């Protein structure tokens, strides 16, 4: 697709939240979004910072199976999320807020307990019920959970929570944390790993104290304790233009220096909260392609913009496995503009993206063709499939760090994941996920969201409604199921302020 980008969608007025038409269009090499509210006027913002990369991402747009078991029948997106029958993607990652307490007091955070006026901490029984609801969704139930907050490690019953979630049949559990308690408690990493945590999702905004005032001094100890526990880490930088976007290459290099324990870096371009004038938004706004181009510049082209693919590009893998098994498979079908990613390998001290030795486009196209061929055939034994599926033609074995075609065959055809560990040796996932705000809000993205929040009232809510419209979702839910701070302190015999390890002030 090489034509001019210009199409209509629906958005929200940042002032009154009214659903209004929006136009996504190309201008001066960028993709913009504009909308007009009859009462509050026009709003214009950058949707994607590079039109060519946007065109590439659009090619991979793909909708999922939808929901056979919607929780909410009424569809008035985005005000009746729960999930509704109009939602097009299953829950790929279920976020569970364990607490709104935190051990940091950050200048930009408006929803932690002290400022909210209440403490929200769902009971173990509520947590199990939330997981059970998501797990039982059809045609594809949730199989990955992220424990988040606030700061989830403040829960005294964290280990019990993890064990209970694993007992519900959840395969993958992430712990989203600032790492302070993991640093100060040398046994915590091992405890959570033994309970069932697969990955630490570690806040990491930069390689020095200026860019990462939250946990710069704790990071080395977090790495040490996770090494001892053999617990993998994903670094999660929030990227803000003019604050830490000059360090994206350094963050990736830091990850490679610790590749024995760091599994990936997941950059999150900033989501702008509150009422912010356009000029001020432009000073801090950075989009997915902007960040990718900085990575290209700061790694001297070792990692380039061509190495990144949008999230739904991997759908052919799911289609292929579905054709073999005859069952709907876990599938990544977010909106094409939500995120991009690549894998980069450490070879002879250099960073080598997977695209340098795998024909990614050819591989995906081939999987779709074979999926169609296999779905029409009644013979689907491994022996028969070995005769018709040849993945070697898409891999340059002389450049590859290992026999990747064999590993892919074992995973896709044999469903043997024992060799998957070989893939991750000296490999680093580099992802980019841009959560929306009221200025770049696109309801078509909400309908395809796969990162959801669970609520004690039984609803499952897309990330970009839960957090972007907090007065309807996050704040209302947590206030309903929370208790006043005074009551919590009296009940526990503890003071909320005693949790605070550090106050993070705005840089001047």
C-alpha cells in the first residue's frame, strides 16, 4: 500500500469525553489524527511519526476470532467495556491490580493510594474469581497474567496469590515492579519464581540516575538477586521526548550486557494524562516510529527500522497451528498501530536482528499458504507434515546463530517446546507498545485491544479504557472495592507513609 493515508475513525473529546468523528491522515511525512468537538473545538495530534512505517504496519492488520462469551452485551464503546460482543480480540495478557499502595511517591502519579484517599486491595478469593472468568472466556481463554499496582510486592500474601493463579491453570505470570523490594529482600526473587512467576517486568527508564531516579541504585541488586533465582527480566522504559529518548540505544546495550538474565526491553512511549495544550504535548510526545528511528541512530544501524514488525504480523503462526490442531489458538490481533517488535541476537559481540538471517515476510506468507493447504487435508501426522513443510528455505543457515528452522519445526509442527530455550539463548526481544491517551484516542484500537484489566465485579476491561477514562473505570472500580485510608491503617496497624522509600520529584 503506497497511497496517501486518509481514513475516518471515532475518537473522544479530551474535555467532555463525547464520541466524535476523527480523521487519520498523512501530512509532511507523519500520520496525524484530528477531531472536532462542537463544544470544545478542534484537537490535532501526531498519531504515528512516520507515514512509511505506518504503511508497512497497515499491511499486517488482522482481526481475531472475536468473543463467543461476551460479559457485557450492550455495545457503546468505549463506555460499556466489559468485554462486549463487539470486541475483536481475546485476552492475551490479563492485568491484575493487587494494590494501589506504592513505595514510591512520583510527581506524575495521581492514582496511588495516598492521593486517591483509599486503599484498593482485592482479596485472594476475588483474585481467583477474576482469573477464572478470564481463563474461561471462549473461544480462547486468558493464559498469561501480569501482577501490577501500585507496587504489587507490597502485598504480604504475594506468594499465596501467585500460587493460587498458577492453580487456575495460568501458564505465564509476570510481576510488574519497580524492583525496590526485590533489591532489598535477597530471597524474594527466589520465592516468587518458586511460586510460579516467569518474568519480572522491571521499570527501567534510563541508564543513569537523572533519567531513572525511581530505582537506579537498586537495579544492580535486582539483577543479582534474579540471577541467583534464575528469574528472567524484561526492562520497561517509559519513553518521553527530551527526557530519556537519547538513551534508547544505551538501554538496549545495557540489556545486552546482562543478556544472561534480561530477556527483553519493552519500550512504552508516554501516554499523556490530564489537559495539556498542544504545544506542551509536542515537547514530550514521541510515537513508535520516532522511538525506532532513535534506536536505529543510536545503535549505528545495527538495529534498523526495517527490523521491526507490528504485533499482528505473527498471526500466520496461529493460523498454521490452528490448521494442524483444528482448534482456535492464542493469537496476537491487536490494532496494527498498537505496537512493533523484533528479536535481536548477540553474535560475535554485535547485535544482529532476526531479519538478517530469516526472510520474515516470506516465512509468514508461507505459513498462511500451508495453513490453508493443511486445513483441507485429513492427514496431519508429523510424518506427513514433514514431507510438505520445509522451513529451511527461509533461513540463511550460514548467518544464523543456530538451526532455527529445526526449532521452528519442532515448535510449530511437533508442538515440542523443549528446544525453545535454544532460541532465547543470546536473544533479546525488543518491543514497542504505545498506550493511548485522550488526544490520540482511536476507538478502533480499543475494539482490538488484547491487554486487559480484571475487575472484582466480573468485567474484563481493555487497557486504554481502564486507564484513559479512569473516572468510569479504574478510579470508580477501585473506589468501590477499596477502603478509606484511615480504616485501612486502623485495621492493619500500619501507616501508609511508612511504605514510601523514595519521593521522585519533577526534574528541573
